[in-house]
C-alpha cells in the first residue's frame, strides 16, 4: 500500500510545484508576476487579446490552485502511518477524483480560452506553463544545493 501512496505522491508532484516550506505571500506574488510576464512573452499576446485572456486565465488558475491545495491535503493524510487500509484507499481514490476534476477544468477552460485565442497561441500557453514549471524546479534545486553546501557540517557534500 505504501508503494501506491508513493506513486500517487510522485504523480501529484509532477503536476505542480511542491516544496517542504510554504513560500511567503510576497514570494508567491513575485513568482506569480514572473509567471505572468513569462507566459505573456511566450504567447505573444496583443493588448486586446491580453485584456480578454487574463481574466479567464485567473479563474482557471484559481480553480487549479484549489485542486492543488486539496491534493496536498491528501498527500499529508497519506503520510500519516496511522491510516488503516480503508482510510488509505479512500484517500487514494479522492486523489484520483481530484485528477479527474483537474482534467475537466483544463478541458472546459481550453474551450473558453479558444473563444479569445487561436489554438496556436494556446499551445504556446501550455508549453510556456511547462517551461516555467521546469525553470522553477531547476531554481529550487539550485537553492537547495546551495543551502546544503552552506549548512554547517555538510562541507564537501
């Protein structure tokens, strides 16, 4: 059962950024600003397109964040070794339901996005989201490596 829980955890980790520490509100706002700038540049939005696109995107992003928060709650529950078999199975099934809900959100918002942007620009959105996530993970990894080198007693590791 632990292997299933670990597999689910890895799947969820791939869908978003998870870190041991919750970033501060200021850090989250800075990341969000960088993300919007990066997406705007990659998508090559005109001012008119941006005016129509961003309000829809913000709704979409909030719905995905809500799903992400629920996923993190499930992951915390699965880390609880006191869960019995039934409770563990229920948490895993909830995780699958959230993944299904996430897919439905993405599909419905694709239709809404497609009303204001051509599919080629939407393809750039999804590619840019993936690229931004990769950049963030790479930066997080660099910072962790720097911290581990700076930590006392960890020299040379």
